[in-house]
C-alpha cells in the first residue's frame, strides 16, 4: 500500500497522517517556563492543559507546572472573560508568581476571545505581570507557539531605557533542551560576552532533587532582564523558525539589531555563532574553544569511514533539522529524506540549497507528515533515521536504526541534560551516530555468523 512513485507521493494534497509536529500551546508553555517565577496559563479546557503538561513532563522527566481557565459549556458559549479574571485573581493569590503567561487553545481562538481586553479588566496585583500569546493549535506547530510566546515577552516587557546600548547580547536559543542552553551560556562565558538569554529553561526543567518541593525553581530569565533586552547591542536569534519573530520585534521596538543564525549544531554553525560574538564585541576566541574545535575535527577525521556515503533520513523541528542536515553532510553522509511538520517555505529553500551545493539529490518537505516519510523510505531505504520518539514505528517496520534527537523523546532519559549544540554537542552527536551504525553492523554480522553455523 505504501509503495508509490515519487510523483504519486507529491500529488497527495489533503489530510495529515501521523503529523511530524505537535500543537502551538506546548511550545508556548515551554517558552513561558523559561521566565523566572512564571506560571504558564492555558486559556481553554482542562484537558488541553493536562495534555501539554504531560507531554513536556514525559520529555524532560521533570514536573511541569501550569494553570488553566477550565472551560465548561457556559464559557464555550458566552466566552471566557470571567474565567480569565477569576484565573488571574486565583493564580496570584494562591501561587504568587511574578509573571502569568497566558496562551490560547483551539476553543478560545475559535470563539474569538479578546485576551488583551480580559487582561486589562483583570485585577493584576502591583508588581505582577500578565502577558499573553495567541496560539491556535490548528495553525503552525509547537515551534510556532514557542515563537509567539517569545515574541510576547518582547512585546510586553522589553524597554529601551538607555540612550546608548549596553555591551551585552540578547540570545534567543530556540526550542532546544536546557542542556543546550547551558552549553550556549558556557560558550559565551568563555568568550567573556555579557548576555541575556531568553527564554532560559535551564534550572527549571532540569532542576536538582533537593528533597523539598519548589513551585518555581531558581532558573529562568527574570523580568528585569527581559526589560533590559531593549538596551542590548545585538540580538542573536538561533534558529529562524523559533527565534526570528521576537528578534525582529525587538529591533523594531527598541532598535536592537538582529542577526539570524542557525542553531549552532556542528562545526560550521558553531563557527558562525562564535564569529558573530567575536565581530560584535571584539573578543578573541579562547584557547579552550579552539581546543574543542580541534578535537572535533580530529575525531571526524578518525571516524570518517563510519559515515562516508551512508544514507540518512532526518525529521523533526525545522531549526534542528536544518542544522543537522548541514552537520551530517560535513561528515560525508547523504541526507536523502529531510522533513519537518512545521510549515514554512524557507525550510525547503534552505535545505534544497544545501543539498544542491553538495551535489545531493533528496526529498525535502515542510508541513509534511510521517506517513509521507514512510513512503519515501519504502521507495528509497536509508542506513539511518534521525528524529524523535515517533520515528520508532517506521524504524521498526522498515528495520532501520533510529537515532533519537529532537522533541519529543518519550522513551529515553537524560537526553535533555546533554547538549547537541557547540563543539561538545557535535562530539556527542558523532558518538551517537557512530554507535547506532556500528551496533547495526555488529547485529548483522552476528546474524551472518549464526546462518553459517546453522
């Protein structure tokens, strides 16, 4: 049933089967968790909020706190204004966050709730802040939701209070794990570049076990830092899809120039990140980072025969997939299938340009689904599949090794603590790719030996 020609596959226009994405509110909730002492609030039904919390909790293996407007039939008909006002009152009186970050769901977007008006009419205590982002689930993906909430942080909080810009950078890391954010911060600290990272979920969804429950862990970007983003010298948006909109708004609102870069995965993208810091702040690259880069080049040279000519399929979030595609080609691998569930013509344009420059012919699709990916793999098998947990069903059906990268990863642990960005992250990716391929070779060799014995 799945064996179709490439032409027939491209002609499928309607319907989504096994989407390679999830909904906007999940991304918005994750971004909101990157604000210090912030409680994300889901304006919609209780079931929506429960699903979003569950999905994030399963990926990060850390409890995710959020509140909900708990819609009933009455609110669905007459609107959720009363629910928002009651929620604002209850959240600040019971949980006492510094910030309440409201995101919308399908239901509230469909009935047309006017969230800014509801917030204006609510009783927000002095010294507290309420922000909001519109995040209809039937548009975009969780990456779109992350982008919208990050943009809301700028819209509500960023201020240009100084006549001259400070010698500091804003860094929008994109939808990455807290381990990646920690690695980015380590690199900037080594460069001695002052920075404000927002959102910053390190210390929030990777908080330590202390024996005491904390509603709001110590991590996250503070409100004061978010306000100060308007005084920075530059904004580095790491990943166009998750970070671009907030950076552009910050430029328009506070005259902070924006530089859009790839997620710093692999040598080239990490080099570009460091060069952007170096050129903006006239900083030298420290030897420690030079050493890490040299080690990475050395290990790529030592292990090139593991990767050369191996065909790979990559799916997941667009910013991660674009950077991974560039990285695997630097290893000598051939990305023949590249897919994201997030819509955006820029994805196809960037990936196709990279493949063309490398002389590689491959399938590339934005707003695709896993059924389409499975069709591609039926027509042209690969040596390795790279993507999130949901790729395991295709890997099992087609007997292809799967390397888990991205969001969500629900059947493995520790991944959110360990980076895939920077030179250190690239070393980890090489180990993961190499071990996955070698384990498959060892298994095939054992099968051959068994057949000879029999």
